[in-house]
C-alpha cells in the first residue's frame, strides 16, 4: 500500500464554532493514526473565516498532544510571512516536545490576500528571498557552528525534516536543487502536477536529508459505502470551491442533492478545474481511482484531503480510504 497521509484545514462548519473545528481536527488525527496514516499536516491560511489553522505551530501542538505516533506537521508554513529564526524556534520547540514526530513543509505563497499581508507586517517582495530563507531556517535547525552567535533555542540540532511545497515548477526546481522532499498541491491546483514531478525527479541532487527524490501528491479523496453517497457528500467541497470562485465567504456547508443548481456553468467549470485531481466513490472506485493516480504520477506518498461536512462521516471516509487501499 502506498503510504497515506492527511491534510487538515480545521474547517469551520455551518452551525458549529471554531473550537469545534480545532477539536474535530484532533479527533480526526486520532482515527487516522489508528487507521495507519503516516502523517497529518495543517496548512497556514489567514483571514479566512472557514479555516482555523492560521497559527499553524499551535495547531500542530494541539494535534500532536492528542496523538501518540502519527507524524504531525505544517503543510505548510508560508515562509515569506515569517522570519526563519522564529520558525526555527517554534518547530524546534515542537520537535523537543514531540521528538521524531514533527515535519516542516514550506510554501512560498503568502496564503492570504495583499491587505492581510500588510497586517502580517511582511513586505510584498518577501517571497523573492524564499530560497535563501529556506537555507537560513535549515541552518538554524542544524548543529551550532563554530563562532555562531545566534542560536535557535530550542531548535538547534533538532534537524526537523524540511519539505518544499508547491503547485508550480518553481517549488519542484527548488526542492530538487536543495535535495528535499517535494509535496505537490494537486487538491486545488492540479494543472502542473505531471510537469512538476518530472522536473523534480530529473534535477534532484542528493543531500544530507535525502538520498533520492521523494514526491508526495496531495489529492481530494472522499469515500463512502456507495458511489452515490460519496458523490453526495462531496458536494460540500464543491460548494466551497464555487464560493471561492465567487469570492464569497461562507462556512463549510452541508451537502446538497443537486449541485448543478448552485453554480453557473462558468462557475462549475472553474471549480471542476481546481478539483480535477479528485477520487470520489465507494471502496472499489477509490481503489481504482487512487491506483490510476499513483500509476500516473509515480507518487511515493499520497496525502488525502477528505472534506466531508459531518465529522463522523468524515472519519468514516478516512477509514474507508485506508481499508480500500490496504
């Protein structure tokens, strides 16, 4: 079985509050751990009423404290929003508290809008130094060097494993150059998936962290006992993407009987483009769909986004995916 992991956004559901979203994330992690998932990551987004993972390191700590063995990490920290030194301290602390269980995925996008970027007190061109910032962060997490006057405490010599995240060729090229594992965000931007993975593998240079390329593909997978039920449950995610196209802010909505009534043909087409890397169905459909995706991409690991409105049914989806692929 291909190693399975999980991406969590702490989505706030209609009729529930933000605390429930954070507690649901930890509950889901416990079930994923029991089902054999390798890791669960949370993503940094700001000024989004439906997403509760903005303070990413705190959410990582919340989930790690409620689990025992599953790896927990950022998928990712949007490094242009932060000083590398601060992230080294935060994730060095996490590694000290939960040794051997912390991952640090790094993204170049701000994870927000330009106005919120100003509120974060970061410069518009902060992303221009992303590669240098990754190296600076890596150095702070490594051994203290002779004459080094600034040390991340905790952080130094924790060697928290770094990942480069991306949905374009830039991240693939940087991950290859630095010899780091690469995670592609096909769950919302699948267009460059094949080209990015090919570039990453072609240009990969071994490093102290990684001897050969390791590619993780993040995709939408929603499972239920039957294909019809899975398609029904998946309408909650489709509604979220239609809202994104409309630039409308709503909490995660319950599923609907006929999704075609909720969007214009143009909106539906744009949402479908973003959701093109999705597998939705019963166990047989999930097995076949994931198998085709892995055969196409040669992915070393699959990270699942399983956005289902009802928490119990979302847990069931995550467990069914593991069973279907096991």
